[in-house]
C-alpha cells in the first residue's frame, strides 16, 4: 500500500515559492481567501464540506527527514541553502483559520475559508486545502440536489467503484452524507466516520447458486431483518412472485437494478401489496441522478429508497469545482497591507473578510454581503456571520476536531456527531433558500454583494499597483 | 490525518455476500472478469493503468482486529457466526490474477484483469479493484489524447487542486505519466513514484513583492536553470519586455496563464527572439484540454509545453469509467463451471478468457479476439496475447511490484522504472492503432470479436440457466 506522505502533498511551485521567500527573508503574515468565482455548471448554491480534513492536515502539517532528503536532491533546489531545509524540518502551521462550518450554504465569491499565517506556511497549504474543499464541497452540493429530487425518500451513496480512487470514494461518502444522504455502501466510511452503511447482494451471488430461489433462501436466512433482495438477475416479476410465495411478509426489501424502474416498481408494488407484503420496501438503483429520480417520482414510481452511485460520487454533470486560493493581504513593516490580483476576469478583492447573510422576516435567506472582517454587521435587518474561527495560533479550536483519542470507536463517534450537525445545518439552510433557487433547473441566482468599504479599498489598491508595475517599463 | 484501513475499503454488500457464502459452506474457486462494456464518451481506446496499486492491495489484503470488532457490532451481521469473524481475521488473498500490463491499449468487452480465487476472497476485492482500475485507466486514456493533441510538445499534469481529493491527485499524476505526460506538479508523486516534478510561481508570489521586477529577480536568482517566470500578473507583454531588458537569455522559460494564448504566444516569441532569447521556452496553461491545445497549434501558437490541470486530473469531458467485475466461472464438484449473467443489456460472457491482438503486415494492430483461456492463438496471422500472469497463489510475480525494500528512494526508483516501461508501452501501442482511431473526434471503432467457442459456450449456459430459473415459478 502506498504510504502517503502529507508534507509533500502539494504542488512543486508552493515549495519553490517557499524557498524563494525564505532566501529573500520574506515570511511575514499573509491572508489567503479560498473561494469560487462562479458556481459550477448546473448548481445554484454550494454546501460546504471537507473542513475536518483541512483542519487535520494543518494541525499535523510537517515534513519528514526522508521527504526533506528527497527535496535536497531535487534538481530545482540545487541553489537553495541548507538553512531552508533546516527550516522545513521544524516548520509547523502556526496561523489562524476562519471558515464556514461544514454544511453551510455558500455562493460564488464568498470566502469558504480564510488562512492568516506566515506566508510560507499559508502558501504551502494551498494545494491540499483546495483539493480537499473543492472535492467534498462539490459532492455535498450534488448530493443536496439528489436528496431534494427524492423528496421524502431516502438516498444512499453507492459510488465508490466509480469514484476517482478509493480515498475519493471514502470522502465522497462523507460529503454525500453532509448533503443529505442517509448513508453509504462504503464500509470504510462506516469504520472511520461512523456513517450508516448499507448493502444488498450482487448478481454474482445469485449466479453462484444452482438457482435464484436457493440464493434468496441463503441470503434471507442470514439477513432476516436487513436483507434487501436483488430481483433482476433473470426475470424481475417472476422473482418477486416466487419471493412472495416462499417468504411473504418476512422480506424486508427488494431491489430493482435494471429495466424500466417506474413500470417495474408499480408492478412489484402491486404484487407485494396483494401478497400481504405492504411493509416490504422497494429499493432502486441503476445509473440514477437527480433528474431521473425526479422524473420517476413525477410518473408515480413506487420506490421507497434510491441508491445513487456514479453520478453522485463523481458529480458527473459537473465533475470539478474551481475554488481558488488568493492572496488578500500581506504584512509590511508591521502593518497588514491589503492586496488584489488585477488580471482580467481573474481579479480578486482585498483584505480579511467576513460573509454576512441577511435573514428575512419569514426566516428565509435574503441576500449575502461580503465585508471587511473589521466591519460591523449592517445596521438594517437581521444578519448572521458565516466565517467562524477554526484554528488559533495553530491549535484547532473548533469542537469537531477535538479527536486526540485514537481509539477507532471513539473517533468515529466524535466524527459522526459532527457530521450529523453538518447534515442538520445543510438541511436547515437549504430550507431557508428562496424556493426558486431550489428548482433543479433554476436560472435565478442569489444576491451576493461586496461592502462599500471593500469596493473603496479595491479601487485604492488598483491605483497603487498600476503605478508600481506599469510606470517602470 | 485519516488512518486508512484497506481491509474495509469495500462495499458492504461484498461482506454480506462473504458472510452468506461462508455460512452456507460456499467458498469454491471463482473466476471474475474486470471489463468495460462500452468505451466512455469521447474515447476510441483505453490505456490501462492502476495495476500496481491493485496488486499491492491484493498482496496486503487483510482485516485488523479493530476492523473485525467494527463488523461484529454492525447491525447487518447480528446473525453471523463467530466462525465467520475468525475466518476474516485469518483471510489472505491466495488466488491468481492475470492482467494486461499497464500502458496496454484496450477496448470494450476485453477483460483488463481476471481474478481466480476462492469466491469470498475474489468477491471482497471487487470494490477496490474497480475503483483503482477505473480511475487510473480513465486518466491514462485522457492523457493519451491530450499528449497526442500536443504533437511533439511536452505536457505536464497540473491538476491536484481540482482532482477528487489528494489521493486522486497523486494517482492522476501517475496515470497521466503512463498516458504520456512528462511529469506533474504533484511533489508527492515525485517522492513516491519518482515522477519528474515541475513548478513555477503563483500570482501571489509576484504580489508579495513591491513590484513585479523584484519578484522576477528574487525568483531567477534562486532558480537560474529551471525557473519558469509567470508573466501575466499585471500585463503580459510589458512583463516580457522588462524580463528581456533585465535578464535576457538567462531566462529559462516564461509562462502564460490567461488571455488569448495563441496571440500572446506569438507576440512573446517575437519579443524573445528579437532579444536574443531564442532558447527561452514558452509554457502555457489556463483550462486547457486536447481540443484547445489542438486548436492553438493549428493556429500557429508558439508554445513549447503545456500544463493541463482540471481537464486531465478529472477526465472532465468523461469523468467516470464504468468497468464492471463479473462472475465468469465457479467450481462445482471439482470442476470449473462457466457462467454468465442474462439480464438485458447487462449480459456477460463465460469462462476464463484470453485477449488476442492481431498484428498486421505493416506492424499495426488489426483487430482483437477474445477467446477462452485454453484456446490456442488463431492459426492465420500473427497474434499477441494481452493477459499475462501477475499473481500466482497470492504471490505477486510481475517484476514491477517487487518492492520489498522499504527505503523510499529505492522504492521510487523501482516504481519509476516500471512507469517508464508502461509509458513506453502505451506510446508504442498507440502508434500501432489505425490512424483513423487516433483522431480526437473519430467515429470509427476497433474490431473486437469473441471466439466461436465462447459463443457456443454462452448459448449452452443460457439454455441451462433459463431452465433452472424459469420453470420453477
């Protein structure tokens, strides 16, 4: 198995910049914002996720001797001093992190996370933070759509085999739970995060017996309370009739995995009901997504729960999220100096920020405001601040990462408790969005504005930078 | 950091099936094929990848005590006997694996890997094998397209921050190298796999200095041989002119990361050439993929190397591969009995198989044949067999996983040697494909047929299964 080495889980340019900062005596405090400019395709809001892994990474951030040996021999570093490598062997993350708690509804341009730290520490963390927050937020946001489409039915995440490797499968299960799934097929996600895990049987199991009936009997004998019987290996309707004849109401659930799920579910429901099996649930899977689920339910499909794999674990219709990590301030001569990036279409906003959300008279969300962190909430209306302190001087202060215990059972109970909170938060906040924004194909967007002071600060800096960089040509 | 626990890196249904097999005294030898039914969208061939991780997983396959304790308390397993958990604590993978070596060109319906083992061992491995082979093969196949579009120019994989988590970033870097990239920005991929790593500087680095010139000077002083200077923070053309004035031919390369890359590259090339900097390379990035690269080069862009991130590390235009893992045979009463799945559109082919590739008179590939493993090569023409033994009785016999050494430097040298072989194999085999198949938008497909004996065997089994499962209703 690959022994992961997280100190080097970064892009080379983070380390070449670190070396250049170090050799030039630059390591003053910097502010970086992690945010997405525009929402991904087919998404009208985000559900934040991945913070637990981001905080763990920062709190355990270090380089091993073997990693430093590797860097010493890297061709890029042949002019770098011994002192830089000594620095690397000692460096820890000593900064502060503010972030939206997991399960928060978020939008474009809003910092999901803000790092304030000596610039080398803050810079090297960029790659890990982006990869982790981008991926899990993307999956939680997709899950929220799938769960909404399923209305009151349960959705289980089933996608590890199609996820981008097994860690992606594990973290997709976690993020999908935050987005509203009731659990996953991934056992490791149960073991590590305490998520409820679900599973039935495969076609190969049915094929391994002389005939289907023997397979059903063997399975139901061992799993009388939880067994969901896969009925489509040979002939779905015939299989359900035989199940009804042989087992009746003791069958917990049947699973449809191919064919016309709407039509089959109606026929199967009728057979079950006419056999005194009204308590037997119908579970469906087969390349489902929010659109096909919505369509099935609108056509009256008799399905009690959905298993969603590929589409959920890969966010298939929008398989990347493009959050960026941008410098917003840098200390010079003891003062924090705000800064921005000027390039066309990729420009940024200056300074440490807070995100405020207005709560309307009906309790719903009525627009967000991005202000400088030292601005008070707007006078008019009720506003909630979304960015809260997560790490202070390198120490994780958010309750949910308080997992010094290394006993797996204790760890997963703590993690599950936090995941339940995040899932509740997401459900609560999605319910407060304008209803138009929750339609699968909505074209409306939520209002996000910058404060006057940010606009002014930005203009001022623009003039300063233009002066500094254009006059000397 | 999450402590991964690979025994449980599987779907729950693999373990409920395992328990049901165990409790019913079934653990005879089974044959499973891992294959994809249809090629993913926008792909006319695959490049296999991920086998090294699959073989490592199988050779290290086991459950820890803590994992077994977790399963004991799982609600699904409350009727399962103590003997099953004792079995799990001892189980190792004892079977055989045949597979296509990494870097092999492959097509739909062809087994990429075949497992022959006691059915419980073979079944539980399904999820890990699918996730690993699906992901890396998808990325290597995408990389092959991007590299082809770049013609003779170098392509570097840049996508960890947009990959589906950091392990996906690491493995995408590995798979992209097999597909033809010259390296990656991911330092961990350098540390673990020995891949060449590349990096420049970020806009934040430029912004951290009083002005751009100071940033350039600080960077080039430290990286005089490898420094690629990012020139688009404020004004690309102005920055290149100042670089030429201040540093001249000592600048190794410049990087364009925004704007009209074609037009900018021509202007930048002209400035560099007129300043005696014809050796200075132009590197470009900015949401590139095979189509935009092909378009840039057809319009005469003056770009020497490309950095490709999101599109490559997520296979953005086709972000999942749907390989399946299907039972093809099961021993009964001492005889291996072939089997198939019958369901419409999801049917399978029986028995242990070999894949043969015909080599035409010109040395090019002229069609594949999937036969039973005990069939000889067809009489007529020259044929190569693609599936080779990788694990025998649980022992990895393929040279490339012979990494008992645990010294990181030794390990990465061994892995890199294997990766270079895989990359060479892919380049060689892609070169032997019909040229029509290599066009980015080809609609033609490669001929893959099943042998007569497989067709006959399939018909025979179909009759037997229909009889066993339909007459008893």
